[in-house]
């Protein structure tokens, strides 16, 4: 992850960033990625989605054309699930609803996209960004357990999103963020996969105190996810990953 943070920080153009992102995706043992967004109608992530824009991807071209031409966005179970969660999830975790969703996954499988990891990022006022990593294998061969893989994919997606915005790919909010020493320390431990209880033991404070500092930090980054807050802090140089 440190390698991608450094590469992304050195990237001066979107093509340079995309090249470094693709290398990072492959280090997690995925071959393909997509980065897309849509506006949820009514300002709620769980409501029906608005226009879907694919911002960057390296999926097989025939699949991308088919996905667009057949409006699979409105039938895709990955999209449906991403509307209602801010947590990373694997395609194999999805509870498929109906034959249309099943058909989308079966056709993706036939196109060589057999398993994937999706990372939704919900922004204020209903905009949702979705980073998806996909592999031709039935399961990722990454030397990580499922929880570690989700954490790594989440961090990767948030860093990529922040840097993509900084390079002009998105209309990003340019609001400075300041963290207290305790908030920085808590986020540093979060980035290392520690729970609130673990962090409390390491810092010799209560779990309640840890959660207090983390909630303040999460509020400053406009996110309900402590992992997202930690990765955004790292991407801004406010904390340093080991």
C-alpha cells in the first residue's frame, strides 16, 4: 500500500495515476478495475440511481459495450448493493435478486470477470462512487484473508479517489483538515487494522475515548467509515502508514 501511496503522490497526470493504480490492483491479484459514479435520486444512496458514468476502467471492451448497450447498470446486483452500503464487499457475497441480476453476473462470468471486490464511497447529497476490482479466477489468489483483502481494497480505492479528484478528474472539495494528536494516533492504528479495544490498550485509554476521537476525525472527513478517514488522512500526509 505504501508503494501506491508514493506512486499516486508522484503522479502529475490522470494517465500516470491510472497506470500506478492498475499496478496496485494487480498486486492484490486482480486484473481489471472500474471507477464509476452516479447521483442517487432524492439524495439517498438507497433510492433508485441516476445517470451512471464510467470514469475509468480496463475491463474487456466487448463487456463494456454490452453493459452500456443493454443498460445493465439498472440490473446489476453490484450496483444495487453498493447503493445501500459503505462497506467493501465481494461479488460472491451478494444475494442475487431475480433472473435479471443472475443474468448480469452470468454474462460477466462468461466475459472473464468471475469474481470481484466492490468499494462504494458515499459522498454528501447522494453521489456514490464505486471502485470495482475484478479477476478472471473464480476467487482471488491474493495471500490475504477476506477481511485483509477488504481492508486493502478499501484503502486502495479511497487513496485513488482522493488523488483522482486532486488531479482534476472530479470536482473535489478543497477544504483543509486538521487533526488533533490523539485523532492522528487513533487513525494511525486504524490503518494498521486495530480495533477500538486494541487501540485503547495501546494508548492506555478507554475504548469509549478511542471512539470519541475517531468519530471526531470521521466527521472532519465527512465519512461514516474509520478506514476511509484513515486512508484520507494518509493521502494528505496527516498520518504515516507503517
